[in-house]
């Protein structure tokens, strides 16, 4: 009875039966005041942003057109990994890297949380598509949310609205993604600028290809097309269908001879992924164009090569540290406006600021709404504050970024943040050895994360919080992908470390635009034009094999950055053994073989 009285519910611009019945079921459970079907139009953006300004969630920026500042609840600033679940039917299919609960048990708990949770709010239905709309098949989803912040963020980060519904009517399949901030309003109750709930669940049902999220408004917890769909659910789809869904940037490198190479690269957070995606080469004649900064879906093409598409349509980048020196192209992208900024600081003249940005502000409003001056002890912007900006505004966007075919990947890079042991660049002997490199990817914890700073943790393929199934099966899938292909057509795999330090703790390699020198060596390798020495851990260049002209760094430092120290690597072996032991029986035997082979080569 109640459902029939919810305004908007019956004004669905679709006849898709499964969608209609799911929307009705959710509306009956969550009892919103009204239902709105999102069309993705400019008018909708206008309406939503006006409403968010009125609610106090958004502050309109005076210095950037059509752009807004938002401050979250101080408790709702990041992904909540301990509240993130992979509810596969069998626990073993979730694996040691994920939290698991029986799907029926989880549904019972969350159904009670969802009951009446949209009271006093509007329920939005957002049809969206990850990746190009004319892909075959298009990867469609529908997010139901009670957050206007989510609606406008999805406008930027995904293809969404009426055009998606058209495809949906024709193709049928979609991933249902239910989201609520979990903050119902009693009649007459004043809303807060950032509604959320202390109880949070970010839940995935991989067999059903379904996502349920409750209690948080933050990006990765609430924009369900991103990590939830495009990595956790998509990795399970990819396993079943023989492709890869990875936490990788996609860049296009153009040589002075106008030869084009596409590179995909995986790094854990705070290791410069967005900066590398938009790199400005320091070596003359080389250019970089961007196709994506966070996620790559890779499928074999008819020619047997691995082709990548970026499922997203926007950048959701970490703001602090981004400036005209570290990432001029990100700065140019946001300067055009049409962007959202969350948990950064606000300047007195109505612009945004964050740590390490140019300028020397004497007074700001910090992300918690307090006065900030250079004497303040706390940072003005939260370390995980974000800009959300359309990719189409990126001045170095590759024109083929929206091509449903994707781009053929020539090299895959893995990397982490290591002070010692791991050389600047190192090429795998073959695909399986490259999978081993990815499977043992390691990075030091940064000050932003919990735990002892500098502690090395394994982050396989930089996917630790994003693998939607058992990590051992995931490694096996990577090995299988290599076996199913023509080895000569597979991307070559490299491991990079921009963060190695010398005796006095200084960085041995300058990073940023200078990383183009490493990219050049990599494509020279592909062309058979660059030397490398076989070491115990892989193929490593000497300093002479790198283009170093014009580099300020002393050659001795570069040599140090490239060094493979057998004693350091012998000390690394037990750490890898410990990591593999946690995976247990599902670890593929090929990964044990690779570890044994490494030990042999080290004379261990
Ligand atoms: O999860 S998000 O995509 O919002 C950001 C991140 O933590 O990588
Ligand atoms: Mn990411």
C-alpha cells in the first residue's frame, strides 16, 4: 500500500522489468519521501548543486566556474576496509585478503539497517555505465542512493542518465548497487550538511554481481561504480570471462619519432599514480597523454594483444601534494571548473587550497570549518582530501580514451614505495615471473595509514583492498591469462621504485617528470634497443643504459638506485615466504616455483 503513494515511483522512464521491481522493492523497504529517476542532464546538475548549496553541504567557489567545496563529517573521510565485505556464498572464495560474512546473514543485518532509512529524503535512481557506452557488452549498473552528493559525483565520474537507460532497455544486464547514508529524517528535523551513520557496511555479493553500501558518503564507499563495481565485482566478472580488472593507470607515450606505446601501471595509494598518468616528460621530444589514473580493464583483442579501457569518466585524485610542479596537468584540469573538492581548505576569496599547493595563504578555513593560519598545528586540508573533475577537461587527454576497443598495452608496471632493496627499474624474465613480481608487490606504510610508518606490507598488484575473490585464485587467474595468450604479444612486465633512499635518507631518484627516462628505457627494451643485465631478481639496466643527459642527479646516485644487493634480497625472502604462508593452499604452485627459483639465483 505505502509504495503506491511514493511520488515518482511510477514515473519510471523505463519498462525494464527487473529494474522496476528492484526499485519498487527498495522504495518499499527504505520509504523515501519521493523517487527521482536521474537523467544526467545539465538541468539536473544545476538542480542538485543548488540544493546542496542550500543544504550547506556545498559552498560555491567564486574563483572556479561551476565548482563546489564540501566538508564531510570528520568521521567519514576515507574507505573503511575493516567494514568492507566480500560475501561470496563460500567463505573460501573470499580469501585471506577480505572480510567475509555469509550472504544471507549479511542481507538480514543490512535489510534491518535499510528499513525506513530514506525517510524524509529523496531516493535517486542513477543508471550508469562503466567504460564506453558502445562497448560490447556495455558494463551497466544502476545505483540507488539518498545522497545528492553522490548524484553529482556520479555525473563527473561515470557515463550516466538517460542515454544509459536506453542501452539498458536494449541489453538487460546491470549491476544493482544500493547506497544509503543511513540518516533518516523525522518530520521537521533539520538535516546536517553531511549525513552519515556510525554503522557502516560496504558489501559485495560477487555471485549475484550486487553491491550494498550503508552509512558513508565518502567516494570509495558511496560512488559504487568505482572501487566496488569496477574492481571488486569486475575482478570476479573478469575471472569468469578471461580478462583483467586492475588498479592501474593507463598512459600513452609518444616518442620523438611519433611512435606510440600504451603503458598500464599499478601502484598502491600515495605512490604517485595520478602524477605518472599525467607526467610531463623532461627528455626532449617525448610526450605523454593520459587515458586513466586509477582503473584499467584489459581484454584480449582479435589480434591477440591485451587492450585496456578506463571504466571511469573523471579523476578522483588526492589533493594534497598536487601542484604546478608535481602535476601541472591535474592543475590545468581543475582550473577549468566543473569540479568538486571535498575536505580541502577554503581561501578567503572563495577558492580551494591544500598542503604543498603554490601560494602562501595567511588565512584559510580548514576542512573542519575552523580558522587556519600558518601558525596552526594541524593541516588545513585532510590528507585524503579529493578533487573530482571531468577527464574531458584534461589538456593531455588521449583522443582515443573513449574508444570501446581500448588501447593495446605494451608494458605493465608494478611499483611501490621502498627505501631499500628494490631497484629503480627491473624487467621480469617472462609473464609468470612478472606475475610473481606483482604478487609480491610491497610498499612502506605512509604516515597517513595506521600502523608503524615504514613497515613493509604486501599489496599484491596494488589490489589488496580491491580483489573481489580469493587472492590465490586471483594469482592463478593472472598466470592463466598469460598461458592463454601468444607470449610474444603479451605486455612485458616491469617493476619500478621511485623512492629508494641513500645513506643520508635522501631520495636517490628525483621522480616526477624525470620518470620519463625510465619509461624511455622500457620502450627501448620493447624495441630491442636497450641493454640490461640479468640479475637474481630480473633484468636491470646500468646507469649508462638510461638517458641521463640534462639530469641534475649525480650518476653515482642513479647507480645506487639501480643496485641489486644480494644480501638485501636474501633478507627479503623470509618476508615473501611469510606473505605466501598467509595465503595457504590456494597459492598457485607456480608462485612457489618462482620463489624457489629466486632463492636459487640468490644462492640462498
Ligand atoms: O576509494 S577511492 O576511490 O574513493 C579512493 C582511494 O582510496 O583510492
Ligand atoms: Mn585508487
